[in-house]
C-alpha cells in the first residue's frame, strides 16, 4: 500500500500538534501515511519544526508547489483569515484538505471552498475535534429526542487565537457538537457578550431554540479562573453529563412507574435531608426508579482520531465525519450569534 503523503500548512499551536500526530501515525503505520512537508512563514518556527521532524520546510505554498513534491493531502492550520485562500490553492493543486476550525472568516469564503472542492472532487474536512471525543461518541449512541442542552467552555486568558472572538475560538466546538446531536433547523438565537481583555468578545452567553422544541444554552469564556469543558443534556427519562476534558460520561436514567410508586409511599424521605439519607441516597436506590451510571469509556486523543478519519476519507474517497457542510453550519450559527451580540450591545449602549 502506498502511504498518503501529507503536508501541514502552519506550524503554530495547532500546526505543531498536527505535525506531532502525523509523525506518530507514520511511526505506527508507515504503509498508511508519510509526513512529507510543512509550510510556515515565520522563519524561526519553520526551522525549528523542520529540524524536529526532518522534513522539507517552505515559507509559502507557492514555494511548496515549486519544489515539485508529490502530495495527497494537507492540514490547514493558519489564522482563520487565511483559511479559504490557502484551501483554494491546495484544492487547485489536487490535494484534499483538513481545515482547522472555524472553517473560514465568512460564509461566502466557505461557500467558495465547498463549490471548488465539489467541482474538483476533493475532500474537505473541518477540524471540529470534539466530535471525536469518546464521550461525545458515547452520547451520540444514546440519543432519544433531546430537549435541553447546557454547555460551559471556560478557559484562562492566553494570547492565542485573538484574531477571532470567543464564539469562533471556543464556543464553536460546542455549537458543532449540539448541531450534530439535535439535527434540527434553528428557530431563534439570543446572545450577549463582552470584550474584557481583548478587542473582541471574550465572554458570551447564548440561547438557541430549534424547530424540534429543543433548547440549548451555551456559555464560553476565555477570561475565566478555571478550565471547564462540560455539556449536559436532558431527554425523556434521562439526564446525561459529559466532561470533554476527562472524557467522562455520566447518566441518570428514570423508570417513570418505579419513580412514581416510590414517591407515593408514605415513608418516602425528605429530599432536603443529608446526602447519605436524602437525594444522594435516592439516586442510588433502585426502588426510587433512578439509576446513576458512570460509563467506562476508552480514552483516546481526539486529534489522532480526527486525523485517522481524514486519512480514511482521503484513501476511500468517502465523506469524513465532519464534512465541509457541517463546518459551514457551525460557522453560520457562530456568525449569527455574533450579530445578535452586536445588536444587544447596541441596544444596551455598550461601546
């Protein structure tokens, strides 16, 4: 089997991880993939990465093409404003592309990339790596008409990714996950956000209602004092709590008839009692009709699963898990949220 030859465009924070994982995959499966080149405009970063991985490095994709290397695919890991232009160059050169999130700076750019890829028969995958989190996979397998989501993605402040706001930087992960789980058109979006330490919105709260009746609340902050990445959802007779960072999934399942019988008993204990005899005990009490379960999930690096999925799509010429259309949908919602934030700020008289 001839290995797929891949290049990484951009060797910053995201690009370095793509370089690392491609090399790990090459070491484990040299017959499947070869890390063949990198592109990075910043000379010191380019030279350091080239030396670390022992691959040819170029300052631009024009230089890369001029070298005449045989390539099959590339990861685009540059600032968002450059995603579309670089993706178009790579697609025109006959490469399949994985574009880091967000897809592009505008829907018009995303549409141009999708149209070009369609006309050339090329694959476009968007880097929403949380879709590959084992906890998200486990949730997707247990869906039953979800009616409410609550997402919190909080981070301490770093100077990384300040070219975009917190919605396009952090919240978009959860937008993509919830869109994939609800599979319903959006009815209404309400949002508020503030710039705190940067020139763009650093903290945002959003309420999205879907045509299905499902409601999702999103909170994202990059000026928090702690790191939190959690998603909770409610559906008939079940509550699911997902921790992205720990790759953990907890469920509380309800047997309606057993719960009703338990609560109707004269001897039912006061739920305000201490956890040992009150609500905590009831959760563990089979006759209460409530069953608390923590799932034993296989741990895995989402980025590795994402790149394996990309390479599979390239080799088999089939759709990746996160298609360009899915990336466009998440981008569209993120941009609508930003418009709502701007309108709210105007109504509130915020500068």
